C-alpha cells in the first residue's frame, strides 16, 4: 500500500512540476539585443547604401529596357528601308535578320475504324 501511495505522490508532484514549468514558459519573453550607438550608425549607413544601390539598379533596368526598345525600333526601320516583308525576324543578340520559322503542319486526324 505504501508503494502505491509513493507512486501516486510522485505522479502528482511530476504533474505539478510540469504545470509550473508550462506557466513560467508562457511568461518568458524573448531576449532582446540592442546594438551600441556606433553599431546602429554603421547599420544605418549600410542600409542607406543598399537602398541607393537598389535605386541605381532600378534606374539601370529602366535604361536597359529603353535601349532594347530603341534597338527593336531600329531593326524595324532597317526592315522598312530594305523593303523586306513584315514577318522577317530581327535577332537582337546577333543583329541578324532571317525569314520566320515555317508554321507547323496541322496535325492529321486519325480515322477510327
């Protein structure tokens, strides 16, 4: 009988300990770390440099798109000046012109017996 009482007492103590741990775990706040003033200033400078680089990248992308559009327009002018068919294809990378790829042949339907 004493053995059963000890087991029950141990179980109750274990459950109470677990409940106390759960209660304290819910109250624990995450640790907060704060950089020094000098570190904060270095971080701010690095952040601003990254923001400026991002703006420069966006400007470069805009300039690139404008240049590609101008190249396409120039290719169209060459086609018109040379009196080539409108479906002639201009390759932006190699600056060459070629006939369009032939249209694929329509698929033949199989007749079922």
